[in-house]
């Protein structure tokens, strides 16, 4: 299949016009023009823009599917994956919660089975994002305090081994660590600072030990002030760390989003942190992560008013970012290449480059999804 006359973002995320050839799910050629014959399938894309498939490395559910449901199955994961693909998300990291070990095992089992059998009908699961239970009770946010644990490398390693090493991210509050968890875990996957009461110094020390990621920056962590820079200041100050941003317009003010991009540049990975409510009507009370949750005015909240995850998706966030003044190329990179890099998979997905997976999204002039190739 050859796309011609297409505006596309090249592997440097610069806008070009030319042609792209894909063959058996892989990008074969990219250039100003590609010769073709009458027997080739050629698609004229004049007036449209092609970007890499979107990658959501932090999402808890969608289309009514809750990944923390103790009865979750691979078929449920497939429903969620199909919903994501319809919004241009071609890859994702199913994300766990602070629930019981048995419950997290159910999620990991379902995800592993989906990964073993997944087809092109749904987004590809790249691996698990393990958010909790190794967090701080004082910054638990919408996580269930009953299941919060001190970081336990032996438990983590057992889960990692039992499900074939599919854990790509593990979240921890570094001030709760009593041993060399960070050093050991960072040799297996990306370790993220999350749901933490750490100050600037503790955060910086944890980066020196191997943390390279910050979960939903600003949310459930110490903020940035002129005398106490906190975790946010530590992330600003360390070029090694990628920070997640939820760009739904509720979790972070657009002005803060703009400032964050100015400071961090390519160290931002836009995520949805979506719950099961994404893609379904508002108003219904559901149990999420063992706690009653509902959606009011586009925001998922617990009964006590605590903001939980979002009800958005990356495509909606892309439109938000452009509306807020973030350059299109920068916004796309923050939800394609940067998240792929955060989990060490940038050589497989995340940009339009020869040899990578042919995960491609076609947008019209209004940034609406016209087609998804996966």
C-alpha cells in the first residue's frame, strides 16, 4: 500500500509532503515520491495529514471496561483496545491500581492473554503500567488506602516473572523505599515517581538511583514554589526524567501546560489516565478500584469529591493542546515518540520511519480522525 500526496510528520517531527509505503504491517519506504505500478494499491491523500499512531502509556479503562475489575478477561481488554483504536490510539499500556495482589494478578493475566492473541482490531498492548500499591498514603489521590504497601521488590519481581516480563512501568513513592528497590527494578523496567510526599531532595536522590519517569506530573505530589520546588521542581531540573501530563483541561490548567512544555520540551509524555467512563455517557455511579466513582461535568470524582482519572482520550487531548497554543508537531511527538521512549520501545513504534510498525493515523484539516492503519 502506498500513500501519495500526503502531508506527514517525518521521524524528526517536521512536516513534509510526499509518499509512504507500507508492507505487511511495516513502514517500507518514506520519501518525496515513491514509484508504483498499476498493480499497487495507491491512496491519494491530498489535503490530509498523517501522524504516527498515538500511544497512551497510562490508561485504566474505557468503553465501560475497568482494568481493575477482579473479573477482567482478555475479551474485556479487547473491547477497551477497540475503543482506543477508534480514537487513533494504536498502542497502550493497560494500567493497574492500588488494589489487592489477587486483583492485580487478574488484570495482568487478562492483559498477558490479550497480548498473546491480539489482532489488528484493537490497539496493541505494549505492557503493563503498574500504578500502585507502592505509594504514599498521604498522596494516595483516588487510590485505595487499604492496599497501599511499602515498596517490595520481591513481590514486584514475582509479578514481573509470573507474567512474562510485561511490566513496562512501575510507580513508587521513593520516600517509602526501605532498600534498593529502585536500583533493582530500574534494571527490569522504567521506574516512575508517583503518589508521593517526597520533597525536592528526595526526588532528586531517587533520580540518581534510577527513576526516569514522573506519573501524572503535578497531581498527587508536592508542587512547585519558589522556596520549596518539590517533586515538580526536581523533574523540571533533571534532563533524565520524562513527565506525564493529563491534558483534559481539568487536571492541569492550560497555562501550566504551556509553561511545562516551555521548560521540559521533549521530556513530556501526554497520557489520558482514563477510567472506564471514557466513551460512555455521564451520570452513572460505578465502582472503580474498589471505590464508588461517577462523572460530573466531564470530571471523574470519588464520593468525597477527589478527582480520579480522566474521561478523555489522546485524540481529544491533541485537539486541546493545539487550541491551547502548543505547536502541532510538539503535541504529536508528546503522545507518540516520547511515551514510546519512556518505556524503551521507540525503535518499534512512535514515529514514521522505515522499519517501524505501520501504525498511522490520518487527520483532516480540523484534526478529526479520518482513518487509522494498524
